[in-house]
């Protein structure tokens, strides 16, 4: 917990979280079946977050556009200050795998990259060509299939 004094002078306790899961579900392409993209099952994201009791560890935000629209459906996990971007999350099994990965991160001693099938869907959202911890799983967009 962190004690924070708001602008109105009230002091509150804020739970420190290790992560934040951002799901593009209301954007210009993600989830837009009318534009030929796969649906985003918002209820499943919320259900898994609730079922796994992640509220005090990882925040969930289902939002508008996160960026790389050509890679819809995009998800960003910010965990312990490290961004992990996923593209083409078009199957409910992949959503469950993301939550399995989050639970693995919460129980691990250090940072780890996701395993298959998620590993093939990881990309670097902004630092093109930069590797994460020396791992080449983060590739420039033109290298992603």
C-alpha cells in the first residue's frame, strides 16, 4: 500500500499493483467484425480477471486504440515496468493463455517471456528492433508474420 494525498487534501491508501493489462476492444479495428476483424470477447477478459482474483495485482482496462492497427487485436501487458505487447489475440484460448502467463509472472522470482502459443504473438510496440533482455522475441513489425 502507498499513502497518497489527493489534490482535494484527502489522504488515501492506494494498492500497489505489479501490472496493468490493456485490451484494445473499442478501437477503430480491434473487435470490429464489421471491418473483417475478429471479435474481442470483453466478458471473457473480465471473467478471467475476476475468477483469478487479480484485482489487487494486475489492473484490467478495456479501452480504445492502443496502436498498431494492422495487427488487431492488440493487448499490452505492463508488468513490473516491462511492456509486453501481443498481436492477433483472436481466439479465446489465447486470452486464457495470457492470464496463465500473468499468473506465472506473479508467482515467479524474475521476469520471463511467454511460451508458445503466445510467444509467437509478441512484438515490440515502439522500440523497433530492440530486444527484451537480449531475447529476439521482440522484433520490428516488418519481421512479424
